[in-house]
C-alpha cells in the first residue's frame, strides 16, 4: 500500500486484520483498503496502517484533532461502544485536552484537542465543564 499525502502515518501490528479493522470502524475510522495482511484506515483524513503479525508488539500514536474538533464527542462514542479506555478525558498535556483508548492488540491511540488559551483544563467527570482561568 502507498500513501501519496507526504505525511508520516502510524502503523499498528495486529493478530487479526478483520477484527482490528472492525474495531477501528466502530471508533469512526474509514477502512480505505484491506487485504489478508494489511489495512489502510483513515480518520478525518489522517491515515493509520494495520499490519498482520504473529506476535504483535503494541505501539502508540497521537491524533491531533485541532482546536475546532471536540474530543468529548469522540470520548462519548468510545464509552457507548464500550471500548477500553487507557486514560480518561481530561488535560493530557499543557494546552491540550484528550483521552487515550486501547485497541484489542494493546496499541494506544491518544486523541488530542487544542484548548483555547483562556481555559485551564482539569480532568473531567462526565458532564463537568472546564474552569475559566481568571486574569491576574
């Protein structure tokens, strides 16, 4: 498989391409291409490759959703699909809000959203709102 975008794309190993492709489809990935040993997926135009392996070695990738895309909705989708969450929705890095989900092969996928500078993000309970930072 080839990608012509010129971007670096993460690659995850899996024991079962069909199972992994179905799991990522439940998360919202589009399966662009699949055969017995590989799959090319896409999430909002960002590629992810799956490769069949007898002894898959877990890996990690980050998807930056930008400032306008709400990771909260995606987090809710993960909860409704009963996907394994590795880190709950909250402040992951300074200036970023996000969460990490674990696929059936142990691969970790972190979804980030840039937070507006006026917000100080704290780990959120379901339905909690970020606190506003007060000037001075």
